[in-house]
């Protein structure tokens, strides 16, 4: 889903696979920015905190 935000502390633009990798910790925000996979506007610390709100559960087994 794509929409333009009306307001907020930060805007992170990414494709779904990159966003999933960020949430899972397989990719750092810095590496995603450096590669051009994401664009970030606004409060970087807010984005870093938000990404930590969705921890990936440990595999069962």
C-alpha cells in the first residue's frame, strides 16, 4: 500500500522486501540507505526506534 503522509516525525520509503529485511534485522538502516534501497526524511532516531517495535520471534524447534 502506498500513500503520502500528511505529517509525522519521519518518512521511510522502501519496497516490501527491504522493509521486511529491516524489521527482521537482516539489513541495517544505514546499509539500506547506502545502497539506495530506502529513503529517509526526518528523524532518523524515530525510525530506528520504530524498527525495534517489531521483533522477529525465535524459530521454534
